[in-house]
């Protein structure tokens, strides 16, 4: 029970990793990649992870029993409209987008009768992007969340879940709205905060850019990794998960004001209590196999 | 030109790493460690990085030509007062504290005539703590900032700088106030933000703790590493660098409000512009050898 032809639309970090992971798993059917920009298509060809590459959307999705949208989410609606007439009956349309309510809204209306629609989000990535950035191990041990709309075909959902498990993922199913709130806290707001502190540092004229760089091992460098993530992808995430991001951001700012007040008034106990509580979450993440237990993420000792 | 006896007061991550790095360098004189808590002293003994270990401060500093304060900075004043009568003439007193104006304020007045005082701050660390956490390579390629007070003896400053270079560091000299502002942006505020977002996540009752942990690979896990740092040390940092931290935090919050507004009003261009600018800083840090260029900090592929 696997797919015979998988069309991957968008060949960046996630799209190319998906192809590499399918190749590693073996027996996963034909991998067709779509990318409209000639230069990027050429880079994908050089990276060599697809069985066929297309700058023509119809040719890519033709006969595919799984179509995966893997561009920035802002492009999903247009792609869905354009590919709809060419989808094979019985095919499943899915995606790898970091937001899910907006995907239901933008893609759902274009899905023809007789085609399944099962949005998905693999919680995995690096700060790198482009067709060269992908690798087969990206999804190993990470969670992939499926958010099927009401009335989705259970067999289509189960088949997509089994597909992700063969790529190394663990699979969860949840409501799109809950997904968007969970990801706002575990991914979107952390990215926003990282982008913001790096911007603030860059603007602080009393401290030179070279000082910010030289002394970044004090903690700042961790934030710059996240703040080096793909700008288009992240712009689209924030534009398409506005409500959950603003809700979590409101709570973050409230909590930060309380910390700011504790510092101003010298309330060491309040600081100590928070700083102790947060250690337990780190322990939980390591115990759950979601991060390295090595100091400094196991950066090479010479790079620590 | 090295020290004959180095007294290290406090045997946590930095104190123990200092001892390990001296051993690695070789020919660095006697290493005497001080730790008042019997259980911690025993752990230091088991770790085996010192030539002598003491729960008596006077015995530890007696005859030392370099004394390094390596406890949380809140304890510096008391230690300085207690050890002052036992310091050898011509000795240098230094430290490894993350704040420097407060160290001048708390330690300076206790330094006897004929004893040098050269505060220092190695910009290096991990999220781990305790006598077992230290390792010899911690300071390799990292910067150590010296902040000698006005009128400090140039030879004493040069000798301490040469000492840190032998431990693998690069050495800079700057004014304590400037140090505190630079570190507020490259270390203190990033830590505060990390502690804060982990606290906010822990409090958000609509998202369970197990969901926060499971889906942390979306970015959140990076923050939990920093938020697992030693609570006592960090409480003392914030209480002792109040002005610079509040100044930088004010700018951070201002910038975050602007981003929040851009999200609310769908200003994708503003988001894209910031997200593009921040990538350059990451590149600068990697080019300067201050972080790993590997994706996800080079976490083992299975841990990515």
C-alpha cells in the first residue's frame, strides 16, 4: 500500500528532503518534481533526487496518486486552482505547510470531487533552504501532523500516515485550528522572537555589528540560526496564522513585562523561580528524543 | 611569565573548565580550588581537575598570585571581603563574571593596596553546570574580555591576557560599562527571552506540556537549551546588569510591537525585509568562527 507516482510541487529543503527520504525507503514509486524557475529546476536536476522534473504543472501532477504542495504557503491557492483540472480521480492532495487553517481555506475549495484532501505538516527543518539543502534523515523521529477536514476518507488519511511513517516520521492527527495554536507556540512565535532580537541587535548603534558577531557565543548565536530561515516561507507563515500568533505573542509580551518589572525592582525570587521551572521542559524534550542531550547541541568542541 | 599558584573560587562549569584548560596547556602552576559545600567539593575531587581543594577560603588563596572568582556574581562581594586579609602582595584578583560594572562596585573596594584587580569575562559556556560539566576546550576560539579599572597596572593586565590566550581564548580589553551593554544584547536579553518563551509555553493551558515537548523541533527546542542554564547564575546577572538589560529590553519590545502590527495589518513586505536582513548576521558569525556552519548546529543527524 504505497503511492505509484508522487508529485512534489516545490523543491526546497522540505520538498527535496521528502524525495531523498522516499529514495532511502525504497519501493516508493515515481517521484515527479515541479519547479517553475529554470535556475532552481537545474539545481534540482544536479541534486538528483527526482525521477522526473517539470516546469509544467499539469505534466507533473498527471497520473499522480499523491500530490504534495511544498512551496511557501502563500502560493498554495494559485497552485491548487491551476492543477485541479489535471488531478487524477482517487488521488490524494497533501502539503507540508506550517499552517493548516489557511491551507484548508485556500486549497480546499479547489479540490475536485473524487480527489482526497489530507493536509500534513512534518515538524522538521533546518535553517538552510533550496534543492541542495535536503537530506533523507530530516524526518527521522520527528512528528508529522495530519489535519484532515471533516468527512475526509479514513483510508486516504491512513495511507498518508503510513507514507510518512515509512519516511521515518511519527504521525499524529489533529484539528487544523489546534495545530495552528500548538505551532504558534512551538515554532512561529519562537521564530518571530529570534528574527526580532537579531534585528534589534543589528540596530543598536552603541554596539557595533562586529561586536555583536564576536561575542555571540554568549547565547545570541543560537537565535541567529533560527533567524537565518527562509524569509518567504516565514513571511507566509505569519500572514497565514495571524490569530494564533497574535494570541501567543500577547501572552509572551505580558510575561516579558512581568520579568522586566522583576528586574527593575530587584525581585530575584521571581527570576529564580522561573529559571528553575524552565529547566524541566528541556529535560522533557531530551527524554522524548526531540533534541540532543550534548552540551551546546553537540556542536563540535572546537565550534562551541 | 605565568602564575605559580592559581586559586579558583567556585568549581562549576567555568571554574572547572578553567582548571581543565590550565592542565591541558601545561606548565601553568598549582591549581587550588575553593568550594564551601562538602558535597560539591567531593564532586570536584572526583572530577580531578585541581591540585588542591579547600573548603577554607584563606588556605585556598594563601600564596596565590592569581585568584579567580568563579561563583555566581551575587557572591563576589562577600568572598572579596573575606579573602582580602589573606591575599599575597603582588597577587592579581580576577573573575569570570558575566557583568562587569557590578564587579568593580562589589569587589573593587575590598582589594588591598599592592594587589592588582583585573576583572575578566570569557564569552563561553554551555547550558550545563557543576564540577562535572567543565572541559578543557570550552574557551578555544572564544573571546575573553578584560575590563581593568582606571589606573590598573599594565603588566598585570598583559599577564592575565597572556594567561587566557594560553587557555585558547582571544583577548579584548574594554570599559566595564560598554561590556555590560554589549553583553546585554549578545547574551543577557537573549537568555531572558528564552526563559520567557519557555515559561509562556508552559503556562498556555490550551496547549499541553506534552504537545510543547513533542513538537519542539519546529524551533522551540533551541530556546529550551538556553533556558536550561544555571538559575542562580542568571538571577545574579539580571540583578546586576539592570540598566543595560532594561535598555535593550525596551528596544526589543518596541521592535516586537512593530512586528506585531505588521502581522495584524498583513504587511508582508515589512516582515520579508527584516527576515532577509537577519540572515547576514548569521553568515557573519559563521565567517568569524563563532558558530558551526552545519545545519541545525551540526546536531547528529538522528537528533535533528
